[in-house]
C-alpha cells in the first residue's frame, strides 16, 4: 500500500511473492501485469515513473510489450505480428529506440516470457505470451494425437436397422445430413457439427447418444456455460456439466484438477455451444481427454466468437483436419414462424422477412420502426411491459429478455436496465450494491463463475430477500436460494437487459433487441444473427431501418490473430507421415 497500489493488487502481490512483494513491485512496477491484467496502462505507467523508473528503462519497455499483448487478448487475439506489436508498444511508450526494442524482445524471448513463430517476413512473425503459445500448440498436438490413436470403441458404421430404430425412438425421419452426422460419430474420432437454429443439432446429439449407449460406452456431456449445460441436460435427458465443473476447476490455485495425469474416463465426449470455447479452455479440455476418446463438438460457427482469445471452432472447421458436418435445412419451424428462416436469411446477408400473416396466424418475428433512440427506448418498454404480455401471454420478467449490442448509450444495457427496473419492479427504496441498487423481485445475472455458491457466469435469478442489517441479499436461481454478502454482489448485475455477448449459450421464450445507429460499431451480421437465434418463440427488433440494414450487410468480422489452422495442418501432416 505504501507504493500507491490498490488493495486488490497489493493482496495479489502478497499472495504471489509473500514478504518480498513490496521489493518486487518497487524494482519493477510493471510486474503487476502478471497479477492483474485489468490494470490500465496510464495508471500503471504513471505510478512507475513516480517511483523513479526511467522512461527508457528495460523494465518499462518490457512492460509495454507485455501490456500490448495482454490488451490484445481483449480483442480475441492469441498473438500479435511482430510489426504490429512494435507499433502498439511504441504508442504506449511514446519514445523507444530500435536497439532498446530489440534488447527488450531478445530478453523476453530468452527467458521464455514470450514465444515466437517465425514467418518469411520478420514483421509477420507471430509473438505470443508463453501460456497462449503453449495452449494453441497443445490444441493442435492433442487433436493430431487423438486422430492417430486407436479408438476405445470399434470404428464401425451403424447398421441400417440401428438407424431405423433411432428414428422410431425419436419419432422422426432423419434427414441425410443428420444420418451422416450420427454415422460420423461412430466412424471418426473427431467430429464437428455446425448449423443455425432449427437445423437439427439436438436431434443428432440424441441419436448419437442412443447408439453409443447401446454399445456400453462411457459418455460425458458438457457446455461452456451453466445455462447451456442445463439446456443440454433437458434436451437429452442426461446429466451435462459446465466444462469448468467437468474438469474440476479449483479457484484457489486457478487450475483444473483433471489433466493428463488425471484424465477423464470417457469414450465419447459431447460438447455443445462449442463456438464459445476459447483457446485456453479448449487446451485444458483436450489435455484431460484420453487419446482413445471420441470428441463431438456441436455449435454454430456463425455466432459471435468466444469472449476470450482465439477463434477455435472456426479454425477447426477451416483447417479441414476434422470431419465436419454442416447443417442448413431447417426442421424446427411452426406454421407462420419466421425466427429460424430469418436467422438463416440474416446469416446469408439477406433482409429478414417481416410479414407471415400476423400474430393470429402465428407470426413470431417483428420489426418495429422507430427513428430515434428515445423512441426506441419507449417502444421497448411498452413491448416488454404491456404488448408482449397481453398479446402472447409471456411473463415480462421471466420470459422476455432484452438484448443490447452495447452497454452504453440511450438504449444500452445500463439505460434499459434502469428504466425496466423502475417499470417492472418499482420500489420506494433500494439496497445499494457495489455497482447498482436492487430490491426484492429484481432480475439478476451472475457475471463470474462462483464455485462455492454453485452459480455460474450467465445464470439468471431473482432477488428473494434483502437483509440490510446483515448486509446480505438472497437470490433465487431456479429454485436454489443463494445468499450474497454485499461485496459479493459485484459479480452480479441487473438482467432486465443484457449484452448479446452475455446471451450466448442461452435461449429465451421472447427476445427484444434495439437496433440504433448509436451502436454502429457493433452493428454486425454475426451479432444480429446471434441475438435473433436466442429467441425460441418470439423475436422483436425495435429501431431504425438503416441500422437493421447496416447490421445485415456488415459481415466484416473483426479479424483475430490465431495460428491454429496452420498448426493443425502441420500436426496432422506429421502424424500422417509416421503411418
């Protein structure tokens, strides 16, 4: 604390370095980046210079390089090209000589804080933080090893009679692509199934599970989030875990207890919502799987990519190293329904269809044109609190979810939560949480995994009781009451409105989404597609016509620097050459 550090950083430093923490931070304040990647560069740099660190010191230049790579992770990058890294570091440092830059890079590469994959042009060489380099290379190596290893089950296509039996069990006629996918799970070790809403992914998983169960296989199901795992359990009738729970994450040591030394006992591993898996989590999953295991990855590659660094599902498909089944035919479609059709249209760059007969004929997709952000906000409040409950019978808090492209602005998450809280749960006084105020009945989302409470990022609950005397709030998550102390509420937020990113892995009976030009940085096709595909029975878009058009046309997915495609091809070629 004497050096000006926050209590959080000071505590983390003491946990990391014990009684020598102050000396470590005094000698190299930029070491704090090892502890807390959320530290802002301007604050850290100002403190370091106040402590006497020279502007041209090796510590400052190394700190700038480290910060540039850490901050790039927030944009999904696994590495930065050497030239881009130098430019980004120079903007932070503001004065840097070529020899000083080279010395800092050489030192960080020598002590293996950084790793580099060289390219034909030096500026294009890939510079990684060590952990991400090891994670990405491990993904490629483990996939290649699993591909080349013998299966714990016989690689044999199911007989026609078995597939007919699956159809009778599921009471459907399997489409050719669905049959192909089910067969692939038994004839290939590594399979990816990708498709949009209503294309039959769940049916395939149910069919796969029936055939593998008949063979006496050990099967495990998982998904990245608690809500996605719950949906997978409900659709299959089998227990599904979050990946963190499956791998037995220990928050005290920030590590998984399941790994290569203590692998999972499984013949078939099925992972749903795989587009949400980032580089580090995929590496941890593969490390914990035996090489004999079959892996079935199910997801929608056209949705928003993972929040963390990497573009894993996309890279797996594009590498063409894994057996991939792409689904396009829509099955889940009631008469008059437009949700799945419009999700597909949007994904193909076409404007959604707006009229299939009206509410009485089963129309479930609407666009409400409002020319101003304030008009959009008023229309959303009316939709959520009055029109949707009256016309469709949905509960405005439990069934209707507002999904916003951004947190700020007139119809961002913060503004919509404030006005919807007042409209749906007005109260004379509210309890002051760290970042917002709440009262009994408020809709709450957990924003960080909490294994001690058994609640996970994205879980939605409702405030049941507030004990102001003891500074606690009780929140009910689908019948499970969880008590929070006041400081623990900083891992929660109001959830009348959430970002589209936070909605991934979830489905809601009704979705209402604003589309305004204020949100133009986020008006992208994959974001709109993700929002629309979250709605099960009703989707209402409210906003400006040109904002809708921009979102549909804008297919410029922000590029992510990843090396997985080339690493996979190299690893698979290597194991094939040994056969």
